[in-house]
């Protein structure tokens, strides 16, 4: 490496808290592999390099440290941002990727796989010590910490973007109470994010996580999906395609009706608990599967979560009643119950697709992170014009991202003739 690169690496390393810098070579290979399958993000990067929309701005990103999120950070840096990356989950970090960002891109990283909750909170505060102008959040932890503990950071902050349904729920609560201190873009409300990422990405990667953690055959088993949002739809669709009998649990009558019309059985979790072989929560809420449900389950039932936080399966209370707890496989723990039965919890109740597997494929995150990059650009370009509200990216941005993806896939679509446009725009 040149002396300039060595200097950047040394500076980034001094600001980092990672597992092992010697893992960087494999991480670099993984990041470059991901970028090959992210053509939309590469197109945006080409423009960012020319236009430098973030020159002179500090960026703090709190996201899962994977090869795909690393690709997003490199794109933001290419656009001029002075970036720092911290983990948004204590168990999802890919340590080789963290090392590569430090060594080859000079981006400081705070996060390593298996860090404690206390260390995780310390890393979130390190992101705020960076004194950011812009924030990329995944689960709203940076934004929530600003509002609860460090409101002075908001004085300089231009705005933020949010990746997840869970995070948007928290932002909506802040806006409703009139406490949101800066503009925020809810990336998850963009069609090219939630229709694509949540359904196809979460659907595939959650099944992948269950398979890697437990190595089970899903065909013939009863799979209980708690939550029928876009993520739940994707998981139910993939489980059904793999031969599972799917039960959906919901609190929203419209979603429950849709699930029933799609051919799934719909019932309360208290009833489903007695029938399920595999349980997957994906609601964004707390204690969706509680101890009294678990005590009703079959011997050998498997519990997994694909919601952002690890509150959906009540693991803390399960630990209190368990007679014995055994680590059976790297991401599978057996809980022996007082009634003589055992249940198996995957990934400690955290995101099974990111802890036990690798999360979404790069081609999926291409769409999501295109939204993140353009969301930050939208906030920066409209600095001073936006209210302290939660925004969705304009529809034409969604259409542009979809068009770029179709182009990359070699797919062409029709265009309206002038006559057709006039017909659609006329009241006659």
C-alpha cells in the first residue's frame, strides 16, 4: 500500500473497535463480490463521484455490518462523505467486512460479532461523537439515542434515513408527539424497498437462517408466521413453496383476511402454539410469542425471529422457567421446560437471517441501499426546506430505481403513446 493509504488506514484503525484487521483481505473480496450484483448502486456511485453531493459532510451509519451495507458506505464515501460505521446488532457483524472497510477504504468501524449490549451502546455513542451532519439508521437506535440522551447533536444534523419497519414505528411515534428534532426519510415506505427487500429478501434469507441454524426439512412441517406485513408475506410464501403447512397469526383484520384469501390458515397464537413445528415472528412488537404460548408447544418446537429487535420471543422469561439450557449447535439453544418438553431457540431470538445466515442477497440490497443513498441526497439537497417530519421519497425516485434495476436485468417495458397519455389524463 502507498504511504497515503497506510496513513488513512492507521487513522481509521485508531477510531475503530473491530475484531481483527488481518481479516481484511477476505472482507475486501466479499465487498467487491457484493458490488458486482448491485448495478443500481454502482450507477449512483458513478454520479456521486462526479457530483460530490456530500463533500464536507460527516455521516454516521448504524447498520448491520455486512458486505452489502459496506458497499453502501463506500458509495457514500465516494460521494464525499466523511463516514463512520457502527453495528446495529450485536450478533450480525461480519468481522472480515469490518476489517476491510478500515484497511482498504479508510472508513472507521465500531462493531464486532458477539459484542455485549453495553459495548453496542458504547459504539452507538461513538457514532454520535463523530458529530454527524447526516445519519443512516437501521432500527432508529442513533435517532432514539439523540432524542433521549444527546439532543445537542440535533442542532447540526441535516436529517436521517431509516431502513426498517421497526425504526419507522419509532419515528412515527416521535413525529406524533411533536418531538422529532430533524427531517427523516423512511426508506422502508418506498415501494422499491418494502415490496422488494421485505418480501423477497426477508422471505429467502429467513428460511436460509433457519436451515443453517437447525438443518431441518421444512416440507410437511407446520410453520407459524406471526405478522403478515410485507416481510411476513415473503416468509409465508417461501415456506409454502418449500412444502410447509403455513399458519398466519395477525392482529390486523385486513391482513388476516388477505392471508386467509391466499390459502393460509389464520388463528390466534394461543391456538397456533399447539400445532406449530416452527415459529417465526416478524411483527416489530414485543412478546409476540410469550412463555405461556411456549409451554403449550410440541416437544421439539423451533422458535425463530426475523423482526429487528430481540423482544418478539420472550427469551428472558423463558430463561427464568427453563430447567436446563444447552447449546446444541452454533445458533441453536435447547430450553428444557418444567413440563418435560424441550423447545429450540435460534440465534438467541435475534434476527435469524442475519445472525445464523448472511442476510439478504446483494441484488436485493441493491434496491434498498439505492433508496438509502438517494434518501440522504434528498435530505441534503432540500436542507432548510424540510420540516421536522417523516418523509417518503418522491414517487419518481422509486420509478427511477425500478427502471435502473430493469435495465440491469436486460428487461424492457412498454411506453405510453401520446394518444394513450391524453386518454388517461382526460376526464371525458
